[in-house]
C-alpha cells in the first residue's frame, strides 16, 4: 500500500505533475504515464466485460442457467457479486496487487453467471442492440469526463445520492409492482450511471497524480477498472429495459 503521507513519493507541487523519488515529472513524462495508466484501466475493464459476457452466454446456452437460477443456488449466484465487492472494498489495504487482480477476474466470472438470466428473458438481437448502444454511450461519456475542464465532483455526489434513491425505489417496487415506478427507475438508472461514467473517468484521471510511482498504482488500475465496469454494466442493464424485446 502506498504511503499517502510520504511527500517524496506522492506529493504534487502547485503547477507541476506527480512527484517520483523527489523529482517532479515533466509534462511529456506525466502525459505518457497518464495515458498508460488510463489505458490499463480501460483494458482491464473491457476484458472484464468481455469475460462476463462470454460466461453469461455460455451458461445460458448450456441450459444450466434455466435450471439453476430459479433455485436457492441461483439466489446465491445473484448475490455473490455484491460479496466480492464488499470483500475487495474492506480488504483492499491488506491485499497484494496480484490477489486483487485474481478477485477482479473471479468477480467478472460470477457477474457473468448472474447476468445469464438476461438471455432467458430477452432476445439475443435486442441484447446486442442494448450492448452496442451502451458501449457507444460509455465511450462518449468517458471521453467527456477525460477531456472536460469542469469539476464534476459535485455532480458525482448528486449521482451517488440518486443511486441510493433508485435502489430504495426498486426494493419498494418489489412490493408495489407499479409499471410507472418501474419505468421511472429505469430512466433515472440510465441517467445516473451515464453521469457516474463521466465523473469516475475524471476522478481516475486526477487520481494518477497521487498513485504514480507508488506501490498502490497497480491496485488503482484494478479498482478503477472495477468502477468503470460497474458503470457500464448497470447502464447496459437499465438500457436493456427500454430496448430489450422479451421472449
């Protein structure tokens, strides 16, 4: 874990870039390092999404998803991704980077098993449309977050509050079963995770100044990929509610 109080390794001077071993990194070096850092995050994120998609499709086509996901074991599979997130969050400081990487890939596999139910509910064509629409939206929103000069931290806090709201509303609608509330939650879900995509991208870009050259850099890549993965998957699932044709 990086020593966050070590001025020699993590301090950013006013008007300067990240400091490594007491040396302020030049603009070219800083920009190259930032590009590598963000590219690593995107590579992990995209690979995780691809792995989840493959696992979901294979699990559904094998027929096992239809047999298992309606049983108590299916509930365990559905809740397992949350368990991984909690384990990663609470154990982050004690984990090695390699351990965190293994947990990320395991999380992607379990998420794939959990997502297999969408192939039982929606047609393959509509899933593909929702996926590519989400991918295009994600790319555009992430680009906005990366390039904008506007501070998005205020929007990020608002989006987190909205996320809590739609979780509560979704749980409430399990009892109310209101179509109007269902569609309202779906619309807000797309908007909230669209905003979080831009916010998280800007946050991860700014984070580089503090993790460059530290022991935490590898962990920051995995955690950044996990954040963007969750933004993409949730935006996709909410968008699928609009674009998905049910079987």
